[in-house]
C-alpha cells in the first residue's frame, strides 16, 4: 500500500481515477484499438486536468509533482489503457529537453508546451539507426537566422497528431558530439508525417515516420548548445525509461487482476481453476514479479526525486518491468485458455502491447548493455 506524500498528490490520484472511470472505459479502449483512431480528445482532457505537465515546476506551468507521483499516475492510466498512458509518457519526454536544457528563449515556450492543449513528439530514431542513436544522419545546417533540417525520423509516436516535434539532428561531424536538439512546430514547412505503421499492438497509438525536407526552424529554437544533443537525448531517455516501466507495471497488474477474476469464476472437474496448483502458482509468480518490478521502479524514482544518480536503476526498472509485463500477459492468456486467444477478452491485446514495451525507449538488450557496462567500470 502506497501512501501519497501530500494531500495534493492524493487528490490528484483521485482525479485520475475519476477521469479514467469516465473516459478510459474498456469499451472505449476496445473501439479505438479496433479502429486505429488516436484518442486525441481524451489526451486533451487529461491535459486540461493538468496531467501533461505533472513533473515540471510550477514556474514553467507544471504541477510541480515528484516524479514518483507522476509515475503512479502513469501506472494507473496504463492499467486502464496503455495507448493513453504511453501518450502521456511520450509527451512528457518530448517536453523534457526544452524544460531542462532550454535557454531563456526556449523556456518561455514551455508553459504552452505542457499547458494541456498541445501534444509533443520525440524524434530521435531513424530508419537505419534505432539503438545506435549516435549514428543518426538527419542534418541541420545553420545560416544567420535559422537551421535547415533534412532527413527522416522513424517510429515517432504522435506523428501527425503532435503540435510540436523535439528533433535531434547532426549539426557537426560524425559521432555523438556532432548532434544537436531543435524544437519544431508541426506547421513547419517541409515537416511531413507519413502514414502510420501497421503494428501488432497499440493500434490507436501507432507511430509513423516524419520526413524533414529543407524544414527551416529559427535558430533560437536550438535547445542547449550545438553538439549537446546526444547528452540531452540520453538524459531524457533515463527519465523516459521510468515512464515505460510504470506503463509496464500498470499493464501487468491489469492482466493479473483479469486472470485472477477469471480463474475464480471458471470451474473444471468440479473445482475453480484458481484452486489448481498449476494455475495458482502461475498467478503467484505473476503477483511476485509485479511487486518486484514496482519496487525497482519507485526506488529509481525516489533517487531521481532526491537529485541522485539513477541511470542504472532506470535501466534495471525498464528491463525488469517490461520483461515482467511480457511474462504476466503471456500467462494471463494461458490462464484463460482458448478464451484468452479471442478478442472477447482483453488479455490477448495486453499480450500484444506488452511486447512493444520491451522495445521502446531503448530495447531491453540496450538496458542490459547499460547495466553490464556499469558493472565493468
């Protein structure tokens, strides 16, 4: 049992549950996932409730909440509907560079970015470079007043729905030291979102490529200094990985609760299947894995809130929580048997969605690499 640190945090979580009860119903989620329609109006409702700027300070227009409280909100949203939770997580990630590394000119834009009406996209990956972010080829060339950006970004969540794009591009030579970060409006001429990808899961939140064809952005939209972009990107991802871990915990908890409820009602050979050791042990392992993932996640969050290093703990939390979500959703399908494989029950969708969480914000192989390198040092 977690006790909110303040009355404001408790009221905030109560508001999240109230919005979820009204907006994030199973029927609404199922309908959007079936049609592939991104729930922009629902995300806008969350924004108007102040949920798109939770971890940012009040002087920037945010709610000034500890990161742990923000992650608790994400966990609750993911319990109801992963697409919406991931939308909040990606938007928060998209705002991070401007809020943390922006100069006075850029930081003046932050209240508008996190105010609730606008939605952000984070543009780091490219078609030929996913995990190897330092090898990106999108280029930004500066003249007296602006940068001209050319290249293609891939796997961009909110592409076509976003109001602004945080774009990483090469302004210098090869390697990580040649990368910079720019803030582009969605209306920038030459910035063209492509048709959305056809995913195995998360149909309502599918990403797309973004083509930048001589897209001109004012020079004062540079975030940080030239050559600082790779550091900015990795710093943002450390925080973003905690968001994905929170989504994984919420998704896994939803799958476990559904499987337990089914196992209590389903009878075979004259007994509830939850009373069969083969089923009961599977559910026990799931509950234990989720508890461990949650503990890792919020330990990392408390380190971040205390201003202490948390990069390794974030990698561990993302790795363990998403692997746990994959295992729990797989077992939830198995508990339901044939019923788990049909769309009448949501566990098959959760199973497909969990797979994505092992890939985004750095694959789990990259998380293992980060952890292993820290041990080697």
